[in-house]
């Protein structure tokens, strides 16, 4: 990594962009709108904001501290900070399992996105009537081979990059592409809110109706906050270990959290007005983005077609950068002295491909839709496990470790960069948020959500 020059791309900028790149992904653009729509719109958003800033951001800081303090991956970081209790490394292991499951569901959605890119490019989407996009999506996603083919292509690309180790290039490309994606979403927002009947969508998103909020919805908001920030699975411990020693952890965490949050809300503003303008159902589920955005693109004429191609391409690339970091983490863990990197990447890819294909077969009316795990189809089960259950469990353990097991002096030292920056917020952060508010809230929401769900 380059040394800090004070201008242009400094090392700290690179580290922040890498962590932000992990945070911003399909979670913001595909998952947030559909979960927000399913669990009540405005009221969900209010709860989501609280979780993002009072739990998600606190966790990000904690994971950064743990990572930078030890310079290790999650499995080694916990025991390094507390050698007399090596069992803590299981928290790192749960995180890895979460990453593995996330990758499988990520591949399915990335495959959909790649297909939509293809269909924009060849003109299929432009020839579909507005009212038929729902049917089109369901037919595609429930079909047998087409989604799997796109999953395979996407996974092959991901694995090639991981094996080739051209990470530097990817990082550079994604730094350039992510801002373009944000500009594009911004333009979509403008188009969406100027559609006829759009205001109902803004009301749905921003006007909280707390009667719509359920215990399950609150747990989903917590899960979404953690999923979207990539916390509660140890990934930010890895990025923390890359953070330069003079980087202000508080500032970095605030930046990433705010960016991630705003992009999710922007995606909401792009989607909900269009949902209402075309009389669709906001609770439509995982296909929401793919059923609604094509309608917006088609309403823009020829330029819409260009937009559609660029949008789905950029979304595919955003998904690719996240998928790469997930596969990279898993590959690194699997490879050791005996197993070469290339072999590990291939083995991991094959295992995760089988799971992704199973999730795809089970989606909607797919051939395996009848097969259920605790009442849910494989796809829904994986989505719920990785977006609602596992990150909160892992987050709870992480924050307990941070607030109650880890040495307080280490934390102060790390947050203050060895006493060089002021940490006036420390008392509130440590004694109030990290030790009490976050763990208690996590525990209550988790228990209540599981009992009610
Ligand atoms: N935060 C990512 C998103 O919103 C998803 C994600 C969760 C992720 N954990 C991760 C991405 C680990 C990369 C690495 O899309």
C-alpha cells in the first residue's frame, strides 16, 4: 500500500474504500428495499436507523479495534487478546460460516443481476409490458437451468480473480465504478419521484406507521443493519488489521456507516415511488428490485435502455467485488501448508456452487420449492440465517468480548492511536453503548424475534 501523501489516494483512503466496498453491495440495493417493504416501510426505517448507528457502528468500531490491535484474522484475533480463553476463537469460526452462507445467497442474486444485464443488452427487457415484469421475474427465477448458468458464470469470474490475485486492479476499478453507481441511483431517484402517483411511495418509506411493526420486523431490521455494514461476521476485523496505525477509528466508522446508510435510503427512494406509481406490491419480496426498476427504465425511452444496461452492469460489478472478498476470506482460511491457494479456491467454489444451485432450485415455484427446512424453502432459510439470525448472534458475542473480556486499556490505546488523538467520547462509548446498550439490545431483539418468529 502506498504511503500517506496527504493528497490524492493515500493509504488511509484505500483502507477506508476497501471496508466501504465490502459494506456497500447487494445488501443496500437489493436487500434493503425488499426487507423494508416487507416489514412496514417508514416504521422499519426508523428502527433501522437506530440499529445502524447504535449497534452497527459500535460493532464496526469494536471489530476495527480488535483487528488493528492484533493484526490477525478473526479466528486468531480473539485468542491473541485473551490467551487464557482460547474458546473465543469459535466466534471467529461462526463468522466464517456466516460468510460462507452469505456467499451462496449472494451468488444467486448476482446471477439474477447478470441475467438482467444480459436481458437489457439484448433488448428483452425493453420489449416487456410494465404489468408483466412480475411474471417475467418469477418465471426466470423459478426456472431450472438459466439462473444456475448465470450463477456459474458469475462464480467463475469471482474464482478467477481470487486465484489470479489481481485484487489491486479490482480495488482500483471498484473505486471508480462505485461512485458512478451512486450517481446512477441518484438519477433513478429523480425519475422515480417524478412518476405519476409517486408520492404514495415516499409516504410509505418516510412516514412511520408503527402499527405495521412486528417483533419479527424489528429483528429483521437488526439483521439488515449488520448484514449491510458487513459486521457481526468478523470481516471488519480483517479490514481493521489492514487499517493504518494513524487512522482515526471513530471517524472511519462514522464515514462508512453514513455512506452505507445513505446508499440504502437512496435505493429506497429509487424504488418505492415506482412501486406505487405502477401499482405494485411493496411487500413483494426478494424480486422487488428486478420487478420494479425495469418499469422505471422503460418509462425513460431510449435513454432508459442505456441506463438499464449500465445499471445492471454496475450492480453486477458491485456484487462481484463483495463476492470476491467473501471467497477470498474463505479461501485464505482453507488454504494452508498442505493445500495450495488455487486448490482451496476451487474446492470452496464447488461447495458453495452446490449450495447456491440448491437455493436457486428452491426459489419461488422452483423444482425444489417443496423442500423445507424449519418451514422455509432453502433460499428463504439461507436468507434468514445470514440476514437475520447469525450476524446478531455473532455480534452479541463480539460485543460481549469487547466490552467485558478485552482489556480496557488496550481499547483506549487503540482508539486514541496510542494517546495521540483525543477520545472524549470514550466513556459514553465504552461504559454506556458497548457494555450495556448494544449487548442488551442485541439480546432482547434476538430472543424476542426468535420467540415471535
Ligand atoms: N455488506 C454487504 C452488502 O451489503 C454484504 C456482506 C456481508 C459482505 N458480509 C460481507 C460483503 C463480507 C463482503 C464481505 O452487500
